[in-house]
């Protein structure tokens, strides 16, 4: 069972909402179907708005089991 998400758990930019606790993403209220890797990449970018990353950094931080939770 997944725990209930608090409003502070939800990442939101414009019409895009990402809930890492519930592992759900919505655009303008419409549910997105994302693979686990797509979800991880979207979460990474939403947690680092305006930042630019090279492919090596993305491979290391997203594709090698990178978790934002480890930084919190």
C-alpha cells in the first residue's frame, strides 16, 4: 500500500503535476502513462528546474538508480 501524499509531496510546474509518493503524473488533470525510467527522468528535471545536464550526468544520476530521496 502506498501512503497518502501530502500537498508538499507533489511537484508542480504549470499544468504538470508529479507525485513521487503515488508514482503518478498528470498534465492539466489528465493522467500520464510513463515507464519507470520516464518517470525518474521527469522527476529529476522537475526537481532541477532551469538547470542543464550533460548526458553523462543524466546516465549516472537517473539511469544508475539515482534517487532524490537520498538527498533529502
